[in-house]
C-alpha cells in the first residue's frame, strides 16, 4: 500500500489543493519598485491575497494582464487585497522586463525552482512554465477561489474583483452577483 506522503517513485506528494483549505505558503525572491527582497504568503496575513501566476516574462498575453492588474490596483486596495504576480522567471528577468513594462503597483515574485507552481498544481512540468492561475486567499490564508486558464487565454480583472467582493460578504451570492445587489442571505 502507498504511503500518503509518497508516490511510487518515493517523491513527496502535493496535497490536493481545495477551496476552503489552507493555502500553501511560500518563500520567494521578488522585485518591486526597484528593490529585490524575500516574500512569503504569511507576510500578508490579515489581508486578502490574489496570487496571479503567469507563464513567462517577455511574452504576448502576460503584459496585457499584468498591466491591467496594475492599472486597477486601487480597486484591489479598497478591498484590502494584495496582488502578487508570480512566474518561473528569475528576479533578474523581472527587473529587466520591468524596464520595458514600467513600474507596477504590485511585486513580481520569482518561482525559479517551480516549487510554488507545483504546490498550487499549475506547473506544466514538460514545458517548465505555469498555467495562468488566479488564487484568491482570505485574511486567514484560506483558499476561497481559484481559476486556471490555458496559456493563450487571458483573465478578467472584473471577475477577480467580483469574487473577492462576494467572498467578503459572508453571504450566499447568486450567479452574476455584483456589489450592491441583494444576496440570498447568510451562508
């Protein structure tokens, strides 16, 4: 019988990622406003977190998403949500790319070891990159929502914001619910 902590090759198994469970913590180097530093999920305990995984710097769809997320940072700020961009690029590649993109309103983190992409179950191991994943994590580091898109499909910032707003109500929110609309009552 297989041990719950190993697979047949004796490599550690990643626990199944499930909404309502504790989000996997991480420790990564990042680049923000001209500075390199270490980042951890625990650094943002007490805040909502939006982990925004993208495949690679210097690509085509990624800058459209990253720039839109940055442009709308005040909307995330109003929801007490911190956006963290994550790719498998090095922190030095982030620094170089930001010379092209311009300064962002959130840090770009380096998952160069691919461990975080693996633990969030979006790593395409054969390609060495991650899918487009958005993970919404509450102030207690509980995973509240995640969506994963295929490589050519960009995400919708309005939907990310809507899900945070709905999550913060603590109520049952019907399809298409938006802030200010009636909910279905307490969850």
